[in-house]
C-alpha cells in the first residue's frame, strides 16, 4: 500500500445548507488527498475564515440564497490569503462565468451529479486552480 500524501488540499466550503455541508465534509475527509478545514454559510464568514485558516481552495455553492457568490468571491479575494476560489453551479443557477472570473474566481464548474463524482470534481477544481493534488494511495507494493 502506498504512503499517505504529505499534504492534503485544504478546502473551505461556503454553503448555507448545513446538512449538505456536513455530509460533504464527511465524504471529502474520507480521501486523504483532501481536507475540509472550515465551513461557512455566507460570504463575510467565509472571507474571515479564509484569513484565519488560509486554505488552498474555497469551494462556493453558487446557489446561496441571499448571498451572491460573486460578492462572496470579491470579499474572499480582498483578504491577504492566496486561496483559489472555485464556484460550483447547478443548471438552474443564473451565474455568469465571466462575471465570476472577473471577481477573482479561478474555476467555474458544474456541480457533480452524485457523491461519487464529488472527489473527481474537487481534484479537477484543485488542478484547474493550480493547487498541487497529492497522488492517490496505491494498492501496489
């Protein structure tokens, strides 16, 4: 069995659905390549958390009611942290990818359809945001 990665990709999750965020946290933390280091339910809280924990990636749910993900991205980008912002949008989210990128988002992706696709989406988001993703463990000797 391969060795555990030296450093996991550190993620702050911005999502107002606490049940979903908790389930996502549990699922992501099963993979040693990723670690959720904070959860926030609005842009201001996410910006403060990013300054405190300095994650590699901030994963924003574009469907935040009452909190525009573009505004949240701008708040996060004002901090001194060097985190990459990744916005995940569903087909019904009316978010403009160009506007999100202009606000400072590194990556704009469609939400995964299943929990199985989630880790692949996180890996792709991290790679596109130019964050080093540790190699997955191997069962080979």
